C-alpha cells in the first residue's frame, strides 16, 4: 500500500484520524501530542507515513474524492491538520480526537494564515479592530486593508482596550499574549462583546500554542497561529494554520488558500507533524526556563519593564492564569540603553542573537533594531529554549555582569 493509500485507509474522508480512540480515555497533553493525527496502524507501513510529493493524483472519471490537485489538498496536510485540530479542540476529553466540528487548514507561513482570515472575511466598507501592540507585520496589514477600503481601528491588548472600538466592526483580531510586549486580554470577555455586536473573532495563538491556550473554547471563531515558532520548535520550518468550527467560515478561508496558493510543501508539513510529538516536552521545559529567567531577572537593578505572564506580580497574571494552561517561553525586559543591550547580546554564549521565538535553542534580540515596534532601544525579547535551567540562567546573568562595563 502506498503512503497516500495508507492515509486514506487509515482516516477515511471527513473523519478524524484514528489512533485507537477506545484506548485513549482522558489522555494528557503529552500523550495527545505524541499520538495526534496518526492514522490507524497498517501492517508494514510506518507509524507516521512519509511526505507525499504530488502535484496531481490519478483521477479517472468525475473529480470526486479528497485528493485531486496538489494546490487543493495533500495526504500529508490531512494528517497534520487533524493533529493540530486534536490539540486545538480535543473534543470532550474522553479521547484524543478533535472536536467533531473543528476543521484546520495549514498554510505556507503564519502570515499566510493571518492574511487568509482577514482577506477572506473583510470587504470594502467593513471595519476591523486590530491590536496596536501586536506582531510587527500588522502595520503593513493595516496599510493593505486600508488600501482596499476597509476601516482599521486599533487599540492596545492590555486592559481589554479593544472593547472601546468594537461598535460596527465586522472582525475583531486579538493577539494574546501580545508580541513582543506580553500583554494579555480576556478572550472570553472580548469574544462575547464582539459577538453581541455581530462581529467575528480571531485569536493569534502563536505564543501560547494549543497546549497553553485554546481560543475556540474561549469563544473565538478562528484560532490562528504561526507553526514556525514553538509549535514545531526547531527553527527550520515556515508554517501557519487556521482552526475554525464554522463550516461556512472554513470554506471561505479554504477558498482564499486556493486562490493565493499559500500552501505548505509536503516536507514542511511532515516535519511539522513529526515535531508535534515533542511539543509537550518542549513546552514544559521552555516554560519552566522562562519562569526561572524571569525570576532571576527580577532581582537585577538594571532590568526594567520585566514581563512574563507567569510571574504572580505581572500585570497580566490574573487574566493569564484564568485562561492559559501554560504561560509561554518568551520573557521581555528593557536594559538602560541600546549599547548596553547590544553588549548583553554579544556576551551571551547559550542564547543566539536571532529573531523569532519558540525554538529548543534559546534566542534573544534587541527588538528595536527592526523598527515598527513601540519599544525602547534597550528592549530585549528573550525566548527560553530547552537548555538546562541552571546553565541558561547562569549564562544570562553572566552576560548581564559582563555587559555592565
């Protein structure tokens, strides 16, 4: 049996992937991540079938069936989409399968997924509410939306400030925790308010991952994320996804993906699926490392503006502890000057000076070097990796000492 045939036989069109659901009662996050999206076992076939490289498929007669052309669907995507669905919306908890009404679509990047939601749902004359402290590319998105005749309103993430500009909106876009400032908003409160006004709600769940926060369970219509970061965790894949429970909304996003062709390659999809198996392990270590770093940085006099939602005295802790199950791997703080920040980054030995976040190897950067973020010149975004906590904390504290001069 070929890989694609094994996938089709193991899942069946329109059904969640089977992995012996009867044996998966009350699965924990680690078990769910390891088993997510696997097809039913087929003798002599691999547990996770390899990537299917195909631009077209054998298609005699009428074009029926799940796989017709490589821009529309691929068996490797199918398994990954089922796997992410099982993490974003794991049903009633009695087994690891995804909630029966959730559907996930994968994209070539996180921005492709974000664009698919925004541009499939909004038309000239509509109003959209964006965070003004969100991902760095959102100002470019705002420019493009405005050019298409869409009114864009912005407000900060913290304090649920987007509530103040919701009236008349077609779509509310939430990013929580925000990147890079790590503010948190009350997703359920905002979703309820938006729905009461007739607006759709999308949540960028990149920083939290499905193991840290489930936007669909909090009332969102769309859960959107970059799989480039912690979801896959190795810094070697560009990927994005959209999860949604409404069939009509999902169909419109799928149509947009078909039009723009922003699809992942089969190798990227397969690597992403393989990486999900260690998500819980990575999340536990990286979240613990982030908390340890935050606690150590809190004792340093040269550090100001320290933010980590998992610190009990963080402004976001109360809301974050209510809606998040894990607080993420990113810590942000400010050093006294650009020069001090640059010296600190140069002195680090276990932390790479690189953009992005969520990888098993710790990274940090002076975020102001890119422009576009409303941060001080000495602002640092640090992503905790999977190193031994003592080594990582020691490296950061040593770099702070060395950079003081």
